[in-house]
C-alpha cells in the first residue's frame, strides 16, 4: 500500500490524478488551522467517477455549514460532537453509506454490534444490518443525550441560516485584522472561507496575544505561531468589534 499526500492548494486536476486507481481519498472538510473549506461536492464527483472511496473529516465545519452526503457522493464521514456541533466531548458522529458497510468490518466485537444482541444466550456473531454494527458496547449515554440536544438545536435554527452568519463574522475578523496590519494565513473567498481565521503580525507573539485576549474575556487559540479565531453564529458583531479593539 502507498499513500499520496495532497495539499489544500492542489487543483482539482491534481486530486483527480491521485484518485485514479486509488482505493480511498480522505480529506478535511475544513482545514483546522487555515480554515480552508474544501469543494467537497466537486471532489466527491471525482471519487465517484473513479470508484474511489470518499472519506470526509467534518469536525471543523459540520454544524456551521450544511453537508449533503448523498449529493457529495460521500461514502464515510466522521466528526466529533463538540466544536461547531456544540455538543459534549467524547461523543461523535460516524456515517458509513449502506453500500460500503459490507466492505468495512468493525475493529472490535462487543455485545451490541451483533444482530442478536438482545438474546444473551445466542452465540451467533452475525453483524447488525445497519450502522449499529460499529457500536460494540455500552454507549456514552450522557454524551449522546447532550449531542442529541445540540443537533436538535442546530436543526431548529437551520444549518442553512447558520452558514452565512458564520461566514460574515469570520469575514469581519479577516478584514479587521488586516486593517490593523496582521497577515492572514490564507486569503478568504466566498467559496473557500469557513468559520476559522488565523492571523499573525511580525514582532507579536501568538501565545502572549492569546493570553492578553483571555484576560479581556475573549477566547482564541495559539496554533503554530498563528492566532486562530472561530466565531460561531451566536456571537454578536459587537463582540467582533471588541475583539478587534483589543488587538495591538
């Protein structure tokens, strides 16, 4: 087996070249540091044409931007329940298409991923016919209820309404930090921008700046010399202005 590493900067032609003859293509929906949002539908069409399994890590975008796994030809998708999903840590989401389930075996066997899990005397090891085959034991019940509440809340608000608000807040940050002389990690566009904006300025230490913001009641994260921000839809624009005013 060989692995070909691709970059978020690679054009679709390069991705198509890598997908030809490949068994699986795995990408991040949104890159954790730069905030680059991949064209997952176009990449899904490439994988579909090349009969290549398409896997999407959606943790940095799910909950902020809608994802249609069927329209995007996504075979498998994974995301944690926290971050943009606003659920508790330790509880995540795994989607595996029905067409792929017979090709993907569980890595562990337990009492709940077999079809007869309610029959305690049975020794039949046949797997459940649905995605329950990947749940091998007692679940994180408290976490599941917390994640369910978060999902219900997001659906009530409407993911389609959340995306433009997140995009607008991140655009405000990008424009504001550039106006104060900071450098963006990558340029933002309507097609590739997400909720993450990372920036820096020569002579200003990211860790010290994040500490300064924390003292002012503002959350950000130092990552590889950059300051990373990620406002969700409930953040008012006035908080963005207060954040920008705190920047030296």
